[in-house]
């Protein structure tokens, strides 16, 4: 999953949410340079990535999408799932999405020390632009697909991902719902409504 999925599986713990997002900025196994709370977030981030990458239904979906999105079908699924989570947020979390994001954004200043300047700059942009708030809309998904596509170092079809999403929407939704059911149980997420 992408940003929203990682925030969601952080169990409403704002410090853990930030550390979880930091997971994309850390390479290697030695995490000793980081505070234990940041290490926990990095580990959770990697667990979420590993879980989605090995989920049988997701693997089946990747095989379907790969001919249309070679080398980037996994990235596309992450973005598709974030879109579906945002679009159906009220089915998964008791707070409104914008309230959830606002509380997280307001917590950042008190939790940002200890992170790299590169990550801090990305978080500042995340808050300033608030691009996660666009995830529920198809044009928001399309913008995310284009944005990520432009950052990939090789030519890719991710910029055309919206057409693939539209063509396989029923299948993608079905896999997303099964994945969320399994992942909520796996990560012991039980938000009360």
C-alpha cells in the first residue's frame, strides 16, 4: 500500500505513523542509528510491504495487470489500494478521512526530530499539498499515478494506470476487499465505529 495504507495500519499512533512513512527512506537491515520508536515504524512499514507482496490474491492480481503495467504493476496496486481505501474510508475507520489526516498533520511538529532532512522535506510537502485528500477521487488517483511515474528512473506505463484501473476495476475492488479483511486481522487492526 502507499501512504494512506501505511498510516491506516499504524493504529492511530501518530508517532508510529510518521516512523512508518519513513520506512521508504531507509535502506539496509541495521536500524541502530534510529530511536527505537522509529525502528518500530520502519519494521512495521516493511511488514506491511512484505504482507501485501506475498498475499495470494494480490499476487494473482499482479499477474493479470503485469502485461499492461510491466515492472510497475506492484506500484500501481499500491496506488489503486490507497485510492479504494480513501474512497471507502468510512467502512474502515470511525473518523472522517480529512479529520484523520488533520490530526496526523498537526502531530508532525512534535514528532519530526530524528528524521533525515530529505524525509522532513517530503513530509512538509505532503502537508502543504495534502495530496492524500485527493485519493478518493479518480482524478486524484490519476494524478498520483502520473506523479509516481515521473519519479521512476526508467520508461514505464504507470502514467496509463487509470485506464488499467477502469478496465479491471471490479477485480481490483474484489482483491482489495479480501486483502483488507486479511490484513486487518494480520495486523490486529480493530478500529471501533
